[in-house]
């Protein structure tokens, strides 16, 4: 499950990589989104309004946002109605007067839609939840190097509970009895880690040091949820120690109708079926560890473009194995390493191996994903063997702390590891990261 976690679901997002790679020509920087959503679960529709604050990075006559299949009905600046056009899953807004470089402006966008992916509706469970492709439920810049703060509100029938990215603000009860759930994400984060889940959930909460844990599910009782997520606090402690950065905020995990695992800022979504697997076999914690590891590697330290996606996914897989090594013993770690190596060698045997830093992510194949997820983790294991425990983990901590809240490329990681090692690692990176490896070790 780890193998496929995120990758398949990211496919629609990855298809947008040409947009991501065109980042320098975007011409503006989003500072803040304030989004108010009203989902209609039975009708599988959503209505939204958004206020977008952005800064022009160059003289800016138009603003282009990713908008998926949403239908934008109006764009306003103050009371002024702006002209816009939609096409190719983008929204192009004509600004009344071009913005000067450095100028900050605010626009309001009204929209509606019936997303077929990115926002999942399950009327039988009274459930709605996001899956990665943020553009499908809010106009946004769907690129990993665009970080912004977020105010998110979701208005729902009163019987539903909800979890979302950011710090929960008090829920408002509207005149008609519906509840407006609200969250504020104070730290700028990339759009693909925004999201929420809402449903007729049961819940359990638990305090772990300074972190409040919350578990949600339609199918599981609070006691079962505590059992499924019994290791969550340990995982956060382990990753925090390896990162040298304490976990920030509260952490919530929800079991939703169907997903193969998704990390959002402060929230992970997994499937009800996975929860059942863990109840049956409590050692099956790898997927939840993978998503928890992303809170540091992926969410706080984010690949600047999908070319460097192994810095998210190879890291999350490797850190999962490192956690299992501590929690379950050396054999659990070695079993993960062997699995990565077997998967990657199968790809290599058919001539499909390639560099970890891989530009052509327009349409990633299963083999491409094996390279990023499994070979990426395997290469971190090799680097650990090459450098030894002390130097390796020192370098990992330095890299993570130095890049907290930043978008990174592989050179940032190499630099940190070389500093920890006190020598050039160019031969290692040339062989294992920037080229298809010539020979297995
Ligand atoms: Zn992942």
C-alpha cells in the first residue's frame, strides 16, 4: 500500500507539472486564500467563494489560476466586476489596470461545480472529502513551490463532524441550523496539502504531550479508533527526533470511504479498509507512518517541482522503515529495504530504470513511481550505510531544519549531507541520484 500511497492519487496533479515547472513565469505569489465551501453531498455538488490575496512579481495584466472543472460565475475586485475566461482547466482574470511589481491585490471569486475527482462524495455515508487535486474544489495555484496561508470554512448539516487543514476555529451555527466548520492555516503551505473530510463520524481524542490527537471514522467505534491509531504518538515523536523539529499543532487521522493514503497539513486520510487491516494485525502501521512522516518530509520541506518528488516520497518511505526498525526491530527494517530493492531491480531488469531526479513527469508510469518511491528510499538506505549512523542522521536533521517551510531541490539535500560528512558526495549522487544506477550493491 505504501508503494502506491499518494502516487496514483497524485496523477491528476502530476499532469499539471508543466504548470509547476513554469513557476518562474507565474508572475505573482499567492499570499492567502480564504475559501468558504458549501458541499451538497447528495447532489455531489459544491458551491464556493474565495478571497485571494496575491503579490505581483512583475508588471501583471492578467492572473492565471488552476481551476479544474469548476465553473467560475463571477470575479470581483471590491465592487468591481472583472472580466475572465476559462479553458484548459485554467481561469484567466483580466486585471482592470496592470499591477506594478510588488503590488498586493485582493480578488473575490464565486464558483460552483460537480467535481468527478479531487472532491469525493459518498452520499451513503453522508461523507465528503478532498483528494489532493485542490484545483477541483478551489481556484488555486496547483504547484508545490507556491505556499500560502489558508482560511477554510465548510458548511454542513449539523449531524456531521469534520476535520480540515489548520487550527480549528469555533464552529458557527447558522440561522438555518447548519454548522460552519472553520480552520486557519497560519503557516504558508503548498496547495496540495490543503483539504478536509466530513461525514457522520464517530471520534476519539487523545492528548500526546503538547499535541492533541483526533481520530475519525464512520465505521469504527471510539475504542476501535484508539486501537487502530495506538502508535500515532510514538510515530510523531520518532519523526520529530529525526527531523530535530517538534510536531507543530494538532494531528488528526480520518478513515474515509476509499483512498490509498493522503497527507494533508495536520491531517492524514486513510481508508476504512486500512483501519480494519490494522485492527486485525496491529503491526500494519506502515501506511499511517508514511503519511505521518510527510508532515515533515513533503509538507514542511517540499519538493520545489515534481522533478524532485523523491525528496517527498523516497523520504516518506525511508522514514517509515526507520520507524519500523525502532518499533518492530531490525528485521522489519530489512524487510522494507529488500522490498524496495526487489521492486527497483525488476524495473532495472526491463531497462526502465532512470535517475531519481526526473524531469518528465507529464505522465508517470508505474515504473516511474517505483523509481521515486522505492528506489528513492533504497538510495537513502545506501547513503545511510555509506555515511554511518551518526553522520547520516546529523545530515538529515540539518537538512530538515534548514529547509523547514521551504521548497527544496536535490542539491539542497546533497549540500547538507556533504556538510555533515565533511566531504564531497558527488560520486554517490552522480551514480545513484542523477543517473540510472549502473549496478546494484
Ligand atoms: Zn506519500
